[in-house]
């Protein structure tokens, strides 16, 4: 029964994940996709990391099933109806025990709490699920690892579906659900994996759930290519006009042709460009935003748990390959997105650059409009999002005008200059 059970689990997880994740586009139309396409990409990345890191000679059946199921179910918390989320009765204590930072974030939203657990008022019922208000969407996105985790073990959630398909009561089933729930919860980047219990036992297999969660994080973070955005052009117009803060999340992924995981290295291939400046802009955005911000933190968590490093490379359409250091890119990202630096760059643009200054005003007006759309005050200390240099770069590249101006200014920053020198661009 055990091996057949693990195979059944994998099949059921894929079916459930692909069905539920179809709703993510309705609830979060402007967030980069966390749908069935993403889950499939994560699964492939997961297997590539495992096979190219030398962690396992062969995958034991329960680990193979856990990889499958955690890939397809880790984001279902972003696809559940509001009433379903309320029924899960996720408590502040559960969240704070894993991550005090996230616990404090939830506590800052008293309107979304009831008797110590997350609860959204009836006005956010299913009829309002499509394009949720920003505060609601942001909170669900923050706590979705815990929601996904609770869904897997809830008597009315995945546990029920699994029991209907595999009705036999079994200690193996309980152990599997417990391990799966833990791995899914641990995929939150806000949880310090070094402090979490590591081992679950399924049959005679000792499962290192922290290790599997660390790989899941990296596999999740590496889904940064155009594969994740190519089916979502319908959202781009709305992104540009209504959610300008999200545009760079889409555009710089669209600038990546593919991510290749090989023995000891991970290569990020850039899409072809129409001119030199466009290529430079893509290099800056991909290196600093996608690698320095999005991938670096999860890669660091992976290294803390699994000491099997990868060399990251950026590969141009000409096949030129440049090795990059994620810790350097992370620091450069912080430098480039500094608000005073953005203001300084804008102030140095000569008044003769009429078209570019018009683009800047348009960007800032749309950011202000996005901030005004946050009309309810359900969460304390909400920060209004301000544009940074990478927002401006993404917009100018998307609109195909003015990007040479912002790129020339960014090239004057020491860490950006060093990055481009590695690609042999003249400064």
C-alpha cells in the first residue's frame, strides 16, 4: 500500500493544485502569477535543484511525493474563497510562533481579526473576491503559506479529498499530511529555518522537512522567466494604469528567456533586445531586481541549510556568460532603490528632456493614484509605495521611450558601473 499511496498522493495533489490555483488570477489579478503554470515551473525547478545538487542518489517514494505535493499546493492559500479562509481559523499565535514579524503584521490589522484568528468581514465575501481591496490582498499574500498549510490538514480541505480517494485510515497518511503541511508553511521567507524542528518520520524514512522547505523556497524563487508571464498580457494594461508598483515584477521576468539549473551553476538567459540600451536595461533589472532582491534571500536560506552552492550566471543572446555574486547584487539593489537616490537622479535630468520628464510625472501620478485607492484604514502603519529607479526603468522599457536617459544616470552608480563592466560595456 505505501508506494501506491505516495503515487496516488502525487496525482491528487496535481489535480487539486491545478484546479484551485486557477482562481488565483481572479483574486490577485495584478500579482505575478501564482497559478498552475507557476506550480508546474516550481516542480521542475525543484527536481532540477535536487538532481544537480547531489542531495539524493534516488528519491525515496515519500520524498518524491512531498516534492510533488508541496510544489502544487504551496500557494493554494492565495486561491481560497474568503469564507474558506475564515473557516480555517488561522490564529495569530500560530503565525507568531513561526515568524514574530508576520505575527506583528497581522496584529496591526485588528479589523481582520476575530477572537484571536484571521477573519475577514462578510463584505469581503465571494461576490467581492474578484480583485480584492489592496489591504485584504496584501494580508492574504503575506500569510498564504500558513493558509496553504492549514488547508492541507483541514477536515474540509485537502485531507477530505485525500480521504475520499484513499479511504483507508493509516498512520502513513497522517504522517505524510503532517510533513507536507510543515514544508508548505516553511516556504515563507519570513520564517528562520534554522530555528525550526527538522525531522518527520514516514514509515522507516526520516524526512528532513527543513531541507525540503529550503529547496522549495529556491525552486519557487527561480520561477522568474517569461514562462510565468506569457499567458497574462490581458493584465498588463491594467498593471500599467492601476498598479504601477507591480509592473517591474512582470517586465523584468518577461526579460528572462529561461532559467537553467545545471551541476553547480544556475544560468539566467536574457531575451533578445532591439538595441544596446534596451539590453543594458534588462541586465540591470534582471540582475538587481530578480536576482539581487527576489532570489538572493531564498538562496541564502538554502545555503544556510544545504551547503551545496551554485554559481549564478547571466547569459546574453550572444551566449556571452558572466558570473555574478548574489550578495553584491543584493547590496546594489538596496543602493539603486534608495528613495533619495531616485530624487537625486530626477533632479539632475535637464529641462530639455521634455519627453522623459513627462514620463516621470506620469509614473508618479499613477503611484499616487494607486496609493489613494487604499481608502480603508484596516491596518495600522500602512506605507504608501513610492516609485524607485527600477520602477522608472521598467516603465521606460515597457513604453520603449526614455530608457537611455535613466540608464545613463544608473551607469554613474558605482555598483551598476561594475556590473556592466563585466559585460564589457564601455562606461
